[in-house]
């Protein structure tokens, strides 16, 4: 396998293909070889597209013919196994959907293909994308390439592990509470959740409910997620939540012509945070300040007063139950424990449901007030680095907390629809990646893409990859 190719980002691969320095076939072969070598040890890939090499040969012929090439021409991409892929298995992490082959592509998949990218494979997830780890009864558990005894997170843990391990340069994922940003942080890659509605959810199961669901890219660099975002965003005429402003700026260059004002926050507001994670957020704040930006510690009262995760669970569990019941009816013996936990959750009363919705409105107001003064917020992604598989709790600074606490810094963006970018900026005492999260006002994706690019240039851990031995492969 060509390790030089499997650790290039998608933008660089597209440049190499466009200038004929490498061929799409060579790039595809390198990634297929990497899957053959690494996936048996990590279980991130669940299905390889049979047409991948054929498509690579067609892409190579187009390059040699001198035709017009898309921005990702010949570049492989992967998709979480909740995205419909025409002619390729899409099984949702559930034995109930074993053997399911869609007739058409999800909008996101179609747009990647229109840009010249080639579907390489589908990646693992929890059943129905509904848990903080990527484990199910159909395809089993995905392991973290940095330490296989730790989780790569969920629900897009297969996607993040594939990118981190060099099996894919870029992929498509979804996020309802943590599922793009958390897995990216736990595996040391970049994850981007745009404003709710920016990327259509058409062709992603379930069709409803989707008012808290987001789609977004996971990749190896900020410029890659910016490029993918520019290709994926915009209404498709099918998703009623899909939105777009008059202009869409996915650039990562200079912004407002004045110093950006950034607030940074660890505690209080997100509960307990591991000391290594807290130190990484402060290091990122110091790095931004060194560039001349105005960076200062802040507090957001709304985060201290309202528990976004509690609100999300009260609403999302109720909204999800009908779709899950319809899908699982008559197949109760095949339901995995995490979906069963949704069914076992007591129904939210109408009074509590309405109160939860109103609390989310207040949370949106609180963020709106914050962004009157600041251009962005810098904070943790997860309160701890990658934790052990199936952990019911973890200990932070000597205190035990529920493993659901892993979503406390990401859920506020999901319920309010704010955009968030996750990228690595540190390393834990036991060698695991630590990410930081950048948050901007609604529709201001370009702000955090710019800030992410700045942090990436200053990062002390840029271009670090898990070792072959950590992934269980021969060195």
C-alpha cells in the first residue's frame, strides 16, 4: 500500500490527479489495500463498493482525455451506512435492514459524485445512528485506531476511524447530538456540523424526524471540510428544512478586516472537563491570541441554567419512537440495546415537551446575545479523550459521571442548530487525540472555517497519525 497517498488530504489528492502526478486508479488501489490491511483490526468499513475500481478507471480516462474535471475528481470518499447509496448496501447498522440496497443516492452522496468523487465504501455506526459508540448486532464494534481498547465514538465512529486510519480521505456523516464532532475529536481528525438545514438530509434514514439532525463531512484537514461543505450545502427541493442564504462563503481566508473577538470557555457550562482537555482548549485560545485576535475567557449563563442534553432527550426520544417502532415491528428480537433504550424511555408529558421546546428557544436567545459581542466561541468537544468501550461512566478529576456527559458540549449546538467545527489540538497523557470545538453564529460557517485553518497552521499535533502497531498491524 502507498502510505504517502493514504495520508494525503482530499484536496491534495485532487491536485495530484488533476496534474497527472498520480492516477485515480493508483489512489483507489492505495485505499483498497489500506482497507484490506487495517479494517480487519478496526472494523470501520462495513461494505466496499463493487464499482469503486471501475469508477476509478473511468476517472483516469477522463483525466487523460483532458476533459473538465470536478473539484474532487477521482478522489475516493466514504459514507456512513445511514446514507442511501444506489446499488450499494445501506443497512443502517441493523439486522432488520440486512441486504437493503437503495435505488438512488442520498443528496449528499449525489453531490459528492457530481464533484467527481468516487464512492469507496460505507462505514459502521450504531443501529439507526443512535448512540455515542459505533456498535451493533449486524456488523459489530468499531475500534479506535489510536488505541483499540477505546471507542472512536458514535454515531459516526466508523467514519472517523476510517479517515484516521488512512482508509478514506473524506467522508459523509450525520450528527444529532455529537455524532460528527465527537468521533472526529476522539480519533484526531476534522469534523464539521454546519448550521441546521445547510446540508439536505434527503436520502438519510429516518426521513422523519429530522429537525435536530445534521449532515456534515469528516476529513483530514479544515480545507477538506470547507471544500466538501461548499459542494454539499444548499436546498435540494426535497428537504423542507434545507436552507441557504443569498451567498455561501466556505472560504478559509481572512475574514472581516478587523481582529476577530473570540470567547473561550471550559467550565462552568459544560459540566466537569478533564484537565488535559481543559489545557488543550486554553492552548488553542493562546494560539489564536498570538495572531492578534481578541481572545478572552467567558461565561454563558444560558449553558449554566439549561441542560441541552436533557432537553434533546425529552424531545428526540419522543419524536424518534414512531419511526423506530415502524421499522422494528415484528423484528423485536433483532433490536440492539441502544434502540431498546429509546423504547424504554418513559414518554415525555405534553407539559414537559412544551417546556423543553421553550427552554431551547431561551437557549437560542442566550447564544444570540453572546454573538452580539463575540464572533466565535472556543470550547471542548468532549469532556474526556476516547474512553473505554461500553463505559457506563467515567471519572473526571476524581468524580464519576455518566457516559452520557460526553455530549454536554456538543448537544447545545444540536438543539439550537448552530454550526460547530471539531479539530485536534492536543494529546492526552496516554497518547490519545484531544479536539477543540469552534462555534459561530447561525450561517456564519466561514468564521469557524477560517479560525480552524488558523489553529491547524499553529497546531502542535498537525499531521500526526496512529501507528501501525496501535491499529494492530505489523510495523
